[in-house]
């Protein structure tokens, strides 16, 4: 590849990374607004987050098309291939993060007309950590920052521990007072959505490490011991909650 072509290719790679940064910032905004809608019981904001998903999907498609053009029309070298392949994986994770933000927003609409039996401080703290993980995992990709990769992975343990505490606390609340079962079950789902967003952020961080080292390996811990929400808590009448 000539110097002129190489310079053009590197410019296109830079534009690709800027596109991913924009998409990452966009889905972080979706997560933040969905949690704001939940805490403030703001149906209009929840509806707006749901509508934002179409734009996130369009970004996903646009970046994928850019990646495919780079692969088809250029002559990428080994590290270039890792950058482009990682971009394709990252946008999949970002698209799923947007989907989870929509799930939180839909939950916000479901509970918008009932008073919370207590403040949502546990979920709010989880959300702060999760938003940081998404944002910084993308910055790690753009800045080629392995130190930031390891910070993101370490923060995942904090989110997992917070989810475990939330699960235990809400389960105990349901056992004490069956009247809170419906609301607590929805809030458990929100906790699970946030925990999954954190996992997707770790996926991004792992791919950044692959770009920089050429070695693809799992950096986050095994989640096989996480609470299983498929086992729904019992409802007030003894049946499994819907």
C-alpha cells in the first residue's frame, strides 16, 4: 500500500473510531435518561428513550457498512483487521446496551403511576457505575488505553456486588411484605438490565485488549454464580410472579 493510500486508510479508520465514540455517547445518554425516567417516574422521558432506539439501530447499520467497505476496498494489515473486526463487535454490544436502556424505559412506564415503597438509591448507584463503564470502555478503544481497559473490568466486580446486594435486599422485602412483590420484581429486572449493560462494557474492553495485544481472552470474572432471575419470586397468592 502506497503512503498516500495508507494515509487515506488511516484517516478512514479515525473516522470509524469517531463514529463508534458518537454511538457510545448516544447509548450512554439512553441509559442515563432511562434511569432518570424510572427514578422521576417520567413517562414522557421514558417514551423518548424508546424512540431513540431507532437512531441507535441506524448508527449500528451505518458503522457496519463503513467497516465492510474498509474490508472490501482497502488492504488492511493485521492490526487494521483487528481494529475493524473489533469495531463490528463493539457496535453489537452498543446496540444491545441501547436495547437494555429501552427495557429500563419500558419498566419506568409500567411503574410510573404507583408510589415507590422506598427510594431507588441502590439502582441509582448501580447506574452511575454502569454509565461510567460504557463511556470509558469506548474511550479505551479510541485512545488505545489498556490501563482504562483494566479499570473497566475491575468496575464490573463492583456492579456485580451491587446487583447481588440488590437481589438479596428486594427478595427480603418481598418476604416481609407481599404487597411490594409486583414493584420489587420489576426493580429486580432493572437491576438485571444494568448488570447486563456492565457485561457488554466488559466485552468492549476485552476487544480493546485484543486490538492492542493481539490476544483475545476473557478478562471479566465468570458469572455462573450470579442470581438466576428465571426463578421468579412468588406472588402474594403463592403463584410465580408474571
